[in-house]
């Protein structure tokens, strides 16, 4: 695998809008269970961009410490090759030098009430790669996996553009599972970014009666259409809630609404569009508070509201689905940009109109 260098390139987070391309020491295996990866590529998540732009979700609101602890190396949608591990670790984890792996974004503590109940994605400590100085992410040339990282081997022939989608698609797969979709349901996915397209791909496996995609960008709606949705709607051009009701049996609205935009208006829109007794899945991460009429949730419609967080037990079916072609990935990765040009990559993500998934290549 070649000699491991002493120093490496990395994008280090210091604060909102304060991300720096720097030389930092390459971490090395020193504890039981650790694994060193040489990073092939890392996707940029919407959460990474929200952190970059100063969202209170990550930095706090001034009344207490934020979630992001710096200096940290960002990025959790990564694929890497194993270049260093102990013989003991190799035997225990059935992994060897040269294996390609993808990793769940959470490194569960394995000791809290949730972890002990096998609800590891809800871990009380909730350490996620890329947001803690002690759990660095994939915006770097090398990355050290702790013993509690959840790694999955991928085929050597898996294209890197598919490999970086495993983590976000696994989150999408979980979101669809939360919605309890059947083949009788009209399903609406609001937002056709990478995660929204992952939701569409996973929802297609459920063979819903009708699948509708919403987005403000026609370019993304075109991609959603290529994924097999029945109807695409642009909220800036049509009355989305009215159209959804019109398309539904009896004009009652959709059965399942999956919110994947992170914009408060999408929540209001969904509450209007969903039928009585419908299932609303809140999938996205918000930078701003959301205010809605809670009477709709209770007395008016008696809705089932489901949250969706991370990707518990979803990596294996997603890897299999991508490799078999059942989960479409065509055209999702639109940009591969050198790590040193991270600012350009972030700007492309922020603009959004002509991009879907942007990835950094060390």
C-alpha cells in the first residue's frame, strides 16, 4: 500500500466560515481496534454546509456550548482503503489491509441506555465523524477509525461515485422505512438533493401507487423523473398542496409525505398536502425554527409523525442495492473536486442549482 507519510493535507474547521487547508500529522494506529484508512473521496453533506455557514445547530445560540468541537476535520460521507491495523483487530473485525470500506457517521459509545438496547443510532453521546476534534472526518488524506466505528467492506470494483453515496443513501433508506410505505400509498418526497434522490430510490423499492417529487430546481426534478417518479412539481410554479390533493383519490391528499429540504415552508406545505391519518416523515436538518399549526397534526388530521435519524442497520442492504442497480445512483455525483479547492466545492453546494452531490478528492 506504500509508505505512510508523516504529514497529510486536510481541511480543518475552526469556526463558521473559518475552514483552512492545512498540513497536519497523519494519525497512526496506537490502540486496540483502531484502523487507519487512506481516504479515496468524501462527499459534502448538507450538514457540512450548514456548519460552515454558522448554523446554531452546530455552534450553539450563545447560551451554551455548540455541538461542533474544534479544531476538527469535517466530512462523514467517505470511502477509504485500510492501510494500517493490528493483527488482533484484523482477526476480530474480519478486515485486512487493502480492503475498501465505508463507515456509519456515528461512532456509538456502546455504553448508554440506547446503545445497550441496540438503538445505537440514538446514542446519548452522539459522536459523529467530522464534528469533534477527537473524531475527525474524511476531508483529509488519511483518517483513523476508533474501535467503536461501524465499518462495512465494499467490493473492490465499486465505483467511487457510488461508494460515497452509501452513507447518505443508508440514511435515506432508513427514512423510507420509517414511513411504512405500502404499494397502495401515494408518496411525496419534498426535496431532490442527494438525500431526496436516495429517498426516491428507496421508496421505489416499495412500489407505491404513486410517487411525487418536489423541488425548487427543475434540473433536480429532471433527475428525479429519471429515477422513475410519476409526477414532479416545482413549488415556485404551482400550488403543490392543491396539485397533490387533485392527484389523489377523492382529493384527500397524499398518504406519506417525506420532508427532505430543511426549509420550514416544506413542513407547512406537507401538513396541507397530507390526508387525514397520513404519515409525515421529518427527515431533514433545519437551521431555523419551524412554526406550524399543531391543530392539523392532532384534531384536524390525526397524523402519524415520524422522525428519522442516521442509518441504523441500513448499510448492508444499501451496498447490495447499489451494486445490483436496484438503488439508482446515476447522475447523483455531479462534481469531483480536489481537496485543496474545498472553498470552490462549498460554493457550488451553496448555490445548489447545477449540482447534486459534490465530493472532495484528496
